[in-house]
């Protein structure tokens, strides 16, 4: 006679607490007569620690500039950046005979003259005090040591190496995030774009204009422009502390005059070159000593950019032993809880998205511009209601790691894998990293498809429950049973 088992409420699952794989597993079995499958649940404990991220890929559509102190950890973060500028293909200034400049005290046609030039840094957000004064210095990059589109730049690269040996600032400017040269009405207008304007020597603009009239092909492409006209600019703060700008675009503007061909009316002209995704913008980040945070066992940290991530050690050996040695994992979920920050002064933001990726694959994941695959990498978003990040099902990852481990073990036993390679493999085979990221998606055939995953280069800092406090992972097993 076939046995019948009562169907228990799902809420009962939450009462099941267990640890390692032993005779007292505390599992809950639910059989399904329809398909002959037995399900059981067990809770395992995960150990975590903070891990330093020496550097991250720094090529980005955003740049960062400033110096702040994380009020939660006391860590100091500094950022400077370099930017190249894009020119439209075969860009043209007005014909020389239309240009107007001053000669013998008079406005004269046919005279090429830069009236002024500037660089503007447009920022969409900032960290710190809006009234805090900061000093920016601007340098021209070296024409003999270029930022190359064939190279990959990480956040620990010292960008000052791309300056000439005798580099001196082209200009400097003291600014505050709130521009008091603008009226309150202007600042509150939706049409206003917050920016810092830095006046550059007119001689620089004059050199660029002269370069065009000498050889227009120098402006035929950004490649030519960077190598033959302007290799780029480097920005750093040299005074003040307490502000970090998130710069979404920089523009290099040259102002001049030209005349109408027919009516001889004189107009003001503007040529604008922008730092865009087609050319390089690279930020260099520096963190103060974070060793006290690494040794803090009361929690784990996530700090961006290029600060700290969290490492999880998955209990793979415990998952597939004893009565579960031949079971399949149908579901495994992890919830990470954030500690609330002290509500004093300004606070760094909370990472909006997290990537879970195998530690051994993390570098390649970003270098090869991969997206999460639901097997060895996953992404999730912050839940502000519950103050948590949840990875709903990493069962495929656990099974993948176990199958890989068995194969590597067999290869080592058969002499196909050296002792050195085996020991190196064992260091990270069951470890994953939690890294703050920014993702983008698109819709294809009614499905949402992830198209990019990049390091979060914004300023953020949080503490997660972890360290000496283990993290529970709920696992649901499935297996076929016989009557």
C-alpha cells in the first residue's frame, strides 16, 4: 500500500536550523506521489571575511575627483583622473578668411585668434559638504607617453606618470560644489547642469587653432587629434578635504570670432571637444590604510571604489556528504544583512547591486566584459525594506563546484595534475567574492537580458553581518525514491 505524507506549510521550513553534515541533520522530508521525488531542507553556515581589492578596471564613462573621509570607518579616499577628448570626424573650423581677430587695435578678418578657452567638469552628484572649498589643478598630458586605447588601466595606476617630466599646472581653481556665482533660481532650475569651470590659458586654444589651419588632417579623427594636437588633460585636487565629485562629462571649449560671408556681421564662435566613451577617461583612487578594517572580525565590509569586498567560503564538502552524497540541490539561498550606519554628518551611499562570482574567475569576469551566467556568477539588488541583499538560488554554483572538485581530485590522483597545481586549486575552489557593481540590461523578445556588469566606481561603504557571525544558507535537496 502506498504511504501518504502530509503536506506541511512552507513557513515550517523557516523553523529548521542545522549546521554540518552528521547523523543529526534536522532535515524535513516532503514526498510527492505525483513524480516520485523526495525533497528535504537543511541550513548550513557560511564563513565570511573582508578582502582588499588592490585595483579595479578604471576605464569608465564617469570620473571622480576629490578627497573625502568615510565617516563610518575613518578611511580616507582620494581620486584624480585623466581624460582624452573626442573630435568629430573631419572636424572643420570656419575658413581662415572668415576668422576675426585683433590687429593694430581693430577687429580684422583673416586673423585666427583664440579669445579664451576653458574646461568644464559636469558632475551629477558629489559626496561631502556643498560649501566645502577645494582646489583643482589642471595639467596637459605628455605627447610622448600617451594613454593608449590598446591598454587596460586599473584604478591603482598613477596617472601622473603620463605627465611631462617638467609638468606645471596649466591652471587652478578653488571651487565649492554649490556655485555661489549662480542665483538660487538658476541652481534650482531643471535646466541647470552643475559644473566647475576652469579658465585655461588662451595660448593653449591658440595653439590648437593654429594646428588646424596648418594641417586639417590632424582633426580627421580622435586618434589623430590625441596624437597630434591635444593628448588630454589631468585633474587633481591640491587643497581642501571633504568633497568628491562624480564627473559624468568634461568639455574643452575654445571661444573665437568669425564673420558672416555676406553681411560681414561678426559672431562669437565656440568649438567644443568632449570627454566621451569613445576615448579614455581613467580615475586613480588611493585609500588610506585599511588594515584595521581587514582585521575587524565583527563584520565584513563592502567599500568602493577599489576598497574592500567580502569573501564567502561555501561549505561544499558538507553539502554533499552522508545521506546527501547523491542528492541534487534544487534550491540554495543566501541573505546578507547590512548593519545600519550611525546617523551623523554625511554618509557614503549603499551599493545598489552586488555580484557574486567565483574568486578564481573574478579578474577574468571584468577583463573579458562578462555578464552573470546563473552558474558561476550572479547579481542581485539591495532591498531597502529589509536592509538586505538576497541571492535566491545559487544551487547550480554549488553543484558546479562539487563536480569540478571531483574531477580535479581524480586528475590529481591519476597524475594528470601536479601537486603544486592541486594545492593552488584548493586555495579558492569553494570561495566566492561579493563585489559592488553597476549593471545594464535590455529587453529582447519580451525577456530582460543583462548586457553589462562593471565595477561600481562611485563612493559607497557598508558593513555586512559576517566575520565571527556566520551567515545561514538554506538548501533544498531533491532525490527520487522507490516505494
